[in-house]
C-alpha cells in the first residue's frame, strides 16, 4: 500500500496507527500524556482560585458564579470535539486520510461558528443571565462577576478551537502534543495572573485577561500545527478555502448533540443535588465540597483512559475490527480499574491525615470521612463502567443510547434516590452520596449490558 495525497501532500499509510499496532509501548505513550494533561486541567483551576482569592472574597465569589455558568455554556465545545474525534478516529482507522482531513476541517468550522454565536449571546445578555440565575447579588460580587463574565466570553471561540484541535491530535494518538500545549497554557495563565493581579493590580480583570491570552495562544498553536501538515495524517491545510460540508457536519453532530445533552443534564443534576446538600447546613456543604475536590483528583486517570478508549476503539470501528475494539476496550478498562482501585485505597489509608489538612469543624471532618468512604468504594466498583466504557459506545456511534441511559439514571436514581434517602429516610447529606453510588451502579450495568449485547456493531457513522 502506498500513500494518500491530502491537499497536494503525500502521507504514507505506514505512518498511520494500525489498530493491531497498539502495543503496550504505544498505549503507554498515549496514556501518560493524557493523565498529565488531566492533572494540569484540574490543578490550574485550583491555582487560579488561590491567586484570585488574594483580591478578596467578593472576587472569588464573582469568579465562582461565572465559572458555574461557563461550564453550562461551553459544554457545546466539548460535545462537538467528542463528535469530531469519533468521526476522525474512524476515518483514520479506515485509512481514509482524505475524509479524515475533511472531517477535521468541518469540526473546526462548526466549532468556530457555534462558539461565535454563544459568545454574541453572552456578551449581549451577561447581566440578565447573572440576574436570572442568581437573583440579587451583593454589589461588589456582581461587579466582579460582570467583569469576569464579559472578558471570559471573548475567549469562547479560542477555547472552542483549542478543544477541537486537541481532540484531533488525540484522534491521531498524538497526546503528547496536547500535554505540552496544556503545560504552555498553564504557564501563561499562572504567569499572567502574577503579572496582572499582583504586578499591575488589575484584580478580577487581570485574572480574566490572563485566561483569555492563554486560550488565544493555545488555539493559535494547535491550529498552526494542524495547518502546517506536519502534525500527522490529519491536516487543516487549505481550510480557509473549504466550504461547509453539511453531510460531514451531520456525522459530527450525530455524536456531538447527544453528548452535549448528556453533559448538560449531568451538570443540572449536580446543581440540584448540591442544592439538596446545602439544606443540611454548613458542615454538610463543606464536607461535600472537600470530598468533591478530592474525588476530582481520583477521577483524572480514569478520564484519561476514557479519552484513550475514544481514540483506539474509534480507529478499530473505522477498520471494522470489532474484535480489536473489544480487546482494547477490555484492556483499557482493566487498567482503569487497577489505577482507580490503587488511588482509592491510598485515599482510604490516608483519609485521617488528609481530612485533617483542611480547617473543618469536627462535624464536617466526620462527614467528609464518611463521604470519602462511600465515594471510594462505589467508584472502585462502578466508575470505569459508568464513565469510561460509554466512550467505547460513542466511538462506535452509539451516543444516543449513552444519553438516554445517563438521563434516566440521573433523574430516577441520583436525584430521586438522593431526595428519598436524605429526606424520607432521614439520612441527611449521606443519603446524597448513597444516591450517587446508586447512579454509578445503574449506569455501569446499563452500559455493560449494551456493550456485551453488541448492538453497537450495527451502527454506521461513516
């Protein structure tokens, strides 16, 4: 087999990652940068909050309020990236480089247009959004929130292009590139915060500008690498002359829309459950927040394995190698279980000193220990099946099933069971964490049944 010409440049098919070529070494080369990148994504949020906190409580509160809204607004970017990643991975697995590049260009096009629409909507209505969602806010908090919201909205198009570009590199198995760019983003963000917040005394505006600049640089770097055609089999060369291809966009949206709806419902469910926790007092709120923060670190390796499944299974499906898809999905799930169980055992062993690191009341400390126990046991049993395995189904084009199961489980198990256990059975905030454990279990059973049933093999995406 020779090669494939894309926009006048020849790529050898031998340079493509064959599905049977995912050796242990290649898996390691894919996985470790993904894990580091997930760690960086969580760490930068914590560092950002710490640096903004030096400005005052009103600044932290304003940024926190905006970040909650931002999560809901920018879910579309991640959903489109997931859809694009699946389509491109399948074309790479099929060794159809021309269509892989066509799909990549359409992903960048649709990401840009959607982000511009959301940016325009936000810039026009950001004050109304703050009032509608939060009602009356203290004047100093509102001022900080409005400043941060307006500047952060300017970065939506760059964040969308960055997410899309990063997903394309992962589709090619080049996770080291996205890790290095994440390091660059973190360095620029932290350095910018130091200069603008501490040096120029710009407060919340300084934090927002630092984030904006880092997103601009990340988007430009990834786009330039993809347009240079040296990144690998996928190229954005000639994208400015490429018209919209609605057939290809429909394929991306076939995965992207269900994924976006699923993530939106998940965030709404989390807000409803958090609101329930808040009714049980300050100790419950603090314990819930601390456990959630620790849990986010536990999940990072699992999320990396989920991204790897999206790439590898997607390539296997494109090559019609369903046996390979099953083998690699099982292998990555076993690795995810191994890492997650070890992480949870470490947390349980160090639970006492870990909780003591936080300035909590005796009641909050005791609740945190109980929450951690429930969380570590339930996530060790079901988290990989609940949140990593569905990426294998999405990679096969079975995103609608993932969305339906996630929505049903969220509202009938996590929310309903949480309210019943917390209020009817008088378990308080502990009942909420039992509800979360039940949600993990139901999702895990539902996704495992679907995978073993094999209906995903009947899906045709490309």
